[in-house]
């Protein structure tokens, strides 16, 4: 049986985005939905710990250390990452890291989705595509509007790069919208090899229009407000 995997997950420990769900709450949710593989990929920090690993194991889940690192304004997901990944700032750094850590896997998340004020970062990803082992199929689309995933599919096919489906979890309600089924044994080496060989099935359901609106409002107001509140609390503590 293929492994049900969610490989792009943000949690309460994320330093950039405000996420209401803790790591253990997310692990519990993943367990209830039948997941066997999970990776926390918080922005610019590796939050993996032996405590979380053990808690996940008790739920039958293999926990993979990960990070979503901003590199030259591009977001890059690194799986099976270690703390040294936090110091990657350029694609030159990423190339060196990949060479020194061949058991890590590099993924291009939401590569065609515009960022702040419609800044396009995909040209840099394409320029350094030889560093990437997979391209993400994002959960954030509707039945009637899905151009960014379609573009990602075209580039993946053109360069023969596998795709993985993820929830890019910020809102636990949508955790199960898009995920990957990986034909592998339940260990990282087997999973990484399966991904690189494209032994993956993407399971995905489009977001409803009301869900898209909810997610956008969350990102615009809740995340911004939550981060503001968190920064104010830090100031008060100082």
C-alpha cells in the first residue's frame, strides 16, 4: 500500500506566519486522517525534535525534518533538512548544501503563484532547476481556475521532474485537500528515492470559492494581525 504523505506543513512554531495549530495538534489531525508521513516545513527554521518524532511515532507517523527557506526572494522546501539549512541565503548556498547533504530533497513550492504585489519568482527557480528534485502541486485552486498548477505541470513534464501534492498547511481545516501517495517503504531513503523516480500519486480536491475567500482573508488579516500581536507580546516581555 502507498504511504499517505503530507510534506509541506506549517505550525504554531512558524516564526513568519501566524498558525493557530500546534505541532501535536497537527500530528493528531494527520493520524485521524490516516497519514503515515509528515514533514513540518516552517519558514526559515527547522523545528524538528526528538520529542515530536517520538510523539509522531506513537501515532504511526514517520516525521521528516524540513524547512521552507526563502532564497533570493524564492521559497524553497527542503526535506530531511538539518539546522545548517537555516543558513542558506543564495542559490549558490543551496547548491553547496545539496552537494554536502545528498540525502536531502529539494522541492519548488507554489512556484508560479505570485508573491507580494504580484512579484514573480519562478524565473529564478527555472534558472536553477537542476537543484530541484520535485515541484509542488498546490492545494490553492478552484475547479474553474487553476493556471498556476497547470504551468507547474507543464514545466515538470518538460524537464522530467516529479510533482508532489501538498496542503502547504496554514489552516488545518484544509489539511486533507491535497496530498501525496508514495509507493515506498516507511523510511526516508525509500521515500526520497520513490519521489525522485516519480512513484507518486497526487490526490487533490479543488477548493470551493468560499474556501478560497476564507483562506485569503485568513492570510491577509489573521496572519498579519497574529504576527502583529506576537511582536507586541515580545516587546512587552522585553
